[in-house]
C-alpha cells in the first residue's frame, strides 16, 4: 500500500491532477493504494485473527495517510519547474507500467521500474523558466490525498473482515487481472483519451467484481479460521462419535480399539 509513496507514483499523480475531483480520489485510493496487490496480500499472507489483521492494517494506514499528506504538500512546489503537459504523459506511462506488472509478473520484470519512468519524466518536462523556491502547499490537495489513502485503508479493512467469504466465492487471480485493466483505463484519463469526469476506471472495477465472482466456490462456515480449518482443527464442535457410527478418519487412525469401523 505504501509502495506508490516510495517509487514516486503518487506524487506523479498529484502533479498530473489525478486528485482534482472526488472521483479521482476514489480511483487513486482503490486502484493505486489498494487494488489487486493489496487484496492478494491481505488474503494470502496476513495471519492472525480479524482483530490482529485490522490492527496491522490500521498501523500501515497511519503511515500511508501521513505520507500521502506530506507528499501532496510538497508536490505543488515542483509545478513551478515542470511542464505539466509533458509530465502528465509520463504519469500515464507509469500507471500503465504498474497495470502491466499487476497483470503479469513476467511483464513487470521486463518493463522499467516506475521510479525510472518518473525520473525520465522529470528530466523531459523540466522547465526552470519562472521558477521560484517558495513552498506552495495546497491544503485542499493535502486533504484529498489523505482521503485517497483513507479510502485504501477502508478497502483493506473490508477485505480483511470478509476474507473467508471472499476466498470462497471470488477468484483472486481474475480480480487481480481486472484491477490491471482498471488501472489501464485510469491511465487513459491521464492521457486525455477518457474524459476525467467519466468514472470509466471505477466502472471497470465494478465489472471486475462480477467476473471474479465464482459461484462454484465453497463458502466457509462462520467458524472458519481463515486457514482452511474449522474451530481448533479437531472434530466439529458438538459432534460426538459413538460406538457403531462412522468416525472421522483421523480419529480412527489414532484409535487402537476394534469397535471403530474404518
């Protein structure tokens, strides 16, 4: 979730005007800070109870929101030395790069890193004419940046809370690919191909949920611990094995008496 702060993707989007309206705030929060990578990490790599996972996500969220606000405060200062028309092209390219990496790790290994693309964009769009050293923090942009980060945190919390249910009926690989398509659509808005007021990327994300829905998946029971087991891993609560009745295989294998039927 914090990677866009570190590789320069988020400041590039701020300079490109991606947070100019509430729609852009939602798109950046759900697709850039959130997205398929966040879903994969929350569902596959986070251990512990729902409360433990939530505390971890909130801890990351504090760093994410603070970092987003700070970078949004610094970004407008660079407007004075950049040709924003040229820089927006590179901002779109970096989002396309992230989308391709999300869709396929093999493609991501071939493409240049986002930081490299942004560095080239800074060089290509550098325009020192009329530059000044004054800090030009925009409180409105800072507020929108914090809101975008908060959207991502809320999204991750929902994924953590509904984790067992999502594992049962959602194909995570399809969802990841759909998010890559949504990111590609988002980049078209930066290129000016799609009007900024059109919620095309969010529409693609909504369609992604529909295509990722897997009705054949098994929905876990409320006692599912999220790791494929039920309860404490032994026989189901309330089930009593009596003489002459079929017993669970693991009980029979550990039983030396002859009155259990295999």
